[in-house]
C-alpha cells in the first residue's frame, strides 16, 4: 500500500486571488503546506496538482513535485483524482488530499488520518476533526462542524453549530472539521463520479455527497489545529502562530 499526498491548488479565487503564492514568513503558502505535510512518516511521495504555470514554477523552484491537471476540474477532489490517475496508483493505495490553504497542517495529523485506512479494510475515506477552543468558531459558518457516532464515523457536517445544546450550549465539545482527507484510490475514483447531492448543494460541502449516497467517512480527532487562510488578513494571524511555534 502506497501513501501519496496530493495538494490541489488553483490560482484564481474570488476572495483571495493568487492565494497559493502569498508569502507567509518569507515562503509561498504552497511551500509551507507541501513541506509540512511531506514530513508525515506515512507519506511515500507528495505532489501539487495544478493547472496554473505560475504555481507549477513556484513549486519547482523549491524542489517540489508537480502534476499538471485539466483546467476543467470542477473541484479540488476532481483535481486530486486526476492526479492520482496520472500516478498510476493501484486501487488499495491511499491518497491524502491536503488543502493548499492550511500552512500549519501538522504531519502527526496526517499520520493519524491514514492509520484507519491502513488498519481497517472496511474504511475507504477518512478526515480530521479538532475540538474547538476559540468560541468564535462555534458559530462562524466559515468553520465547518462535524458530529460522529461511537465508531468514529461521521453523522453530519454543517456550517451550523452541531450539536446545538438545548439547555447548555457550552458544556460539551464541538468539533471543527479540518479539510484534510484520506481515500483508498478506488473509492476516490468512485466518489469523483457521484452525482452532487441535495445537502451538498445546500451546505456547499462536498463531503456530504458521499454520505448522501450511503458511504461512511471515518473521523479522526486530532489535538493539532490546522487553521485556513481564507483572506489576506488571515496571514498575520498565521505568522503569529508560526512565531509562537518557532517556525519561519
């Protein structure tokens, strides 16, 4: 079983154009993601999947591997699936989809994400969750929440606060979804072909497509947060966290 990391990356963004190349502590953001995810002990190789020559050139400049993908990819998952095809992976190989806007992704979280896929043949897809410690994130629709059953399989993902306590809204943990995924390669190809679902369209959360079709998603709780960069103003906050961690 090979474990391959793929970082889907596109240049255009309505909220932050050119985000992958934005400088954070002197390095383009995509370099931070690539190097931190690549430190996971489970990763055999890691690649950036893009359709933009500017991103390709930046990745090659720091010695990273790039796979050029179609400009017609509808989503990051489509881009990851196309890259996996080009790598000629076998059906049981594992693909780790690391979002290109999470420069603080922790390699230990990546190892934890992959472990269920290595240990349990019935698990075909996994993702990460983190107990929210910033009260702002509990109600912020930008921060997706997740609930899961006693086996660790997702019950629902939502931009709303779930669960919503009737009597005590602060006496229980609320889990934030971290957008890092692990897939068996054959399931990734299956997922790519599924018809978008009703709940997916309402919440604008692609992972709900799998759940609406009856597929399980194993949720792995990690103690390591991985905040996203959504807007230019977020860069200062991320740089402050990096300084506190001794990075940069």
